[in-house]
């Protein structure tokens, strides 16, 4: 399959797709931290979404959309940041692919777009943590849990402020990345 991982600088899902033999590319305006530069398109993803893909999995930025930042929503609406983020999210829904998954935390897209098809947790895929992750799906089945584990740490939510906090909080857990690759490419 030809797969685009939109807004994925970590290459967590890209690597899992490549392990299965798929032609997968991450695309982000940031350089990749996954160390596979030949699999990374460092560019604006919007024109890349218009190319034909067998599968698109998108991770649009959530800074102006997630409920965790609700106390700043009024300001973000007034200055246009939230609308710009909504428009970018919605561009992912129009990707040139029969199969699309869009990932984002609980936030405004559930009311501005539609309810997610599924909400997954890291503890369903081998990681003893909580981080509710919404999935909006087109042409794809819901992910099936692969390794339900004990433990419900809130490590991501409790992460202290730092220069790279947003990037660290946005990383895809390896168990979820593997489930996406295994289940959505069959």
C-alpha cells in the first residue's frame, strides 16, 4: 500500500508500516525525529494530501482544538487560531484516499465536525497510561485492543512545562502505532 502519515514527525506509525512492506511516508513541516529522512517529506502537507494514497493517517496539531486548553478557547476564537486549526483538521477529511484516519485528543472537533468513531487508550495497547485519543475513520474498521494492561498513569497529562512539551505529548504510543499498521493495512 501507498501510505501517508500526515503531520507525523516521530515516524512511529511510518516505521511500523515499513516493517510490513508498505510504501509509507511521514510528512510534517518539522524535520523528522524518527531518523529515517528518506521516508520523510518535510513540507506543508496540504498539497501532499491531494496526491493519490491508499491510506492516510493524519495527526493534525491539537494545540488549539484539545479540551485540555479550553480555558484559552475564547482568546483563540477571537484571534482566529482555533478556526485556522479547525480548517486544517477539515482538510485532512478531504485527502485523496479511500481510507482515512484522523487522530486528535478529546476537543472541539467532536462538536464542530462530528463525534469520533472511536476513542482509544494506551492501556488497551500495552501501555499502562491514560490518554484518550479520538479517531475519525473513513473506510476503516475500529482498532481492536491488542494488549490490555493494568495501570492507569496520567504521565502525559502531568508532564511539566518545557520547550518540547507539545512534541513529547503528541508522540504516538508504539502499541497504538503497531495496531494501526497491522489492522488498517489488511
